[in-house]
């Protein structure tokens, strides 16, 4: 089942207003799928809002996107939006679906671009290594894109704070359970951003 990951970039200085209006809009919006998370950027590419929804089919994703774009005021904050990107992702086949819950509140969202033939080697490498890495801290999601620039690979790791992130990442490297052997060789670009949940996000 696909995931819609929409990233809104709002104009500098408008975050508070944008999030307030977006929260009210999401409460009354008649969208399909299941809202999983609404996160705002804290470190990295700033002024960004990440919205994740889970759908039964890609046709359902496309239907919601069409209605949003035709509405003329997508997400109720069109006047504050400087950029909008909507992408479809599929979870790695051996991972469970994302469920709402309290995991963070500090979410590291890492996005990679893979070599043209890099997807299957990446899946194989992660299948072997995720169980060991997950013993140190949970993996919320690892997904690959089926729209836009392909193939992109997004994974999301929740932490209690940045210090826990630093400590666990250092432990993973020191114990050689991460990064997955063969994984980095498939990458051509990467970006890491820290997001925090909005008060109305099902992911906290």
C-alpha cells in the first residue's frame, strides 16, 4: 500500500500561522487514506512541513492530489506556500506499515537518491542489517519512491532528542551493525533533516 509524502515549503516567518491554519484545515478536510504524521522542520532544510498519509491504492492517492490541486487552496495555506512536492512511496517489503503513536519527538528524515540499478541491492542490504540496527533504536519507515525523481529512498528514525541520536548512531557504527554493508555504494546524493511533530500529528 502506498504512502503519500507531501512536503510544503512555507515563506520564512510564516511557520506559526501556517501550522495553525493547516491543523484546522486537516480537521475538516475530506481526504482519503489515513493521516499518519504532520511534522515541521527543526534542522536542515528549514520552513518545511512534512505530511504523510497511507492509502489503499495509488489511484486513491492520485484522486486526493487532483482534488487538492483543483481546490485552489491546497491545505488551506496556499498564500503562505513557496513550494509544494507530492511523492508516492512504497515501504520496503519486509517492514511493517507505519502506525500512529508516540515514538519521537525528534524524527530524523534521511532522503537518498540511488543509482539507476541501486534499489534491489539496497533492499537486500537493509533486509540483512535492519534487525541488528533496530535493537539499538526503532526504525519508523524505510520507503522508495515510485513517482517524481526515481529512485529516491527515504527512511525515518525517531529519537527522544539529538543527544540520543548522536549516541546511538555512534554505537551503531562502532559495533559495525550500521551502515548496512553494500548500502552506501548505491547512493548518489543524500540529505538529512530533523523534524518535530505538530500538536495535531498522529505521530508524536
